[in-house]
C-alpha cells in the first residue's frame, strides 16, 4: 500500500475523526496528512504533488473543496478524490473533476472504508509512474508522459510533451526505477519505446 492521503477540512474535529478512520483502514501503512484549508493544501501541493487520495470538504471558508479540486486537476493532479459534504447540490460539479464519491457528514467509518477500498482498487490499476524531486518539490510523472531522458554529468533531464525536468540522479539509477518500456540507446540517453 503506502499511499499518501490528504484530508482537507476546516473542522478540526471532523478532520481528526477522518484521520483516525483512514489510519485504521490502512493499518498504519499510509501517510495521512490533514490540512485546515484549501490554501494550506495548495501550498503543500506546490512542494509535493505526490498525493494519491484526497478527501476534500466541499464547504470551507475561503476556497471550496470543489474549486480546490478544479485547481489541482488543472495542475495535472491524478489523485482519487472523494468529497465530504452536508448537502448534495454540488454533486454534478464533482463529475467535472472525476470525483470518486461523495461522503455525507457525519461520515460513517464503514462508508469511508468502502470509498477508500474503491480508491485503492483504482490506484492498483494506475499506469506505471515514477516520483522525482525537482526544484525542491516531489512530482509524480506517468511513464506514458516521458518521451526520453538525457544525462548531463550529474544531472538528468527528463523530457515530456509539455516540459523538461532537471533532477540530480544518474541515468542508470533512474532507468532502474522505470519499466521495461524504456531502452538505453546510448550511455547518455534513455528512450520510451
């Protein structure tokens, strides 16, 4: 397992209950982080985009969970998202961000476990990916996004369709973290077949 789960809820009591239930479900095998606002999660996401499951309160003070999800999706976030709400009028907006489920407050532990299990099943069939550290931030790249990587002394530049990422890793170590879909065509080049 070992997934990274974020809980974003401005009700500290609700967030603590969710964190306890998530930890019980995962038997302590997941990293669970609580955020008191959408802005706090966005700030953390800028440094570490590696969250796998997001539990987002819909009604928060400044930015709603729906707006937060839209911002994260626009930034390429592929995490499984479940919304927590007291009202159902936002349900249609959840389809726009490919929400996994809506949980109604107060959230029953059994229902939360069902949703987390569904998220885990979807994550288990997720396409192969690699987490890189670039400019002080962690980022998950799907192998299908990577065109090729090239080595420059102690740096590795990973080329995708939209941008380049420069990381401190040698090409052999990086190749070892990827699937057999990558082939080293030269000592300085690794290509996605």
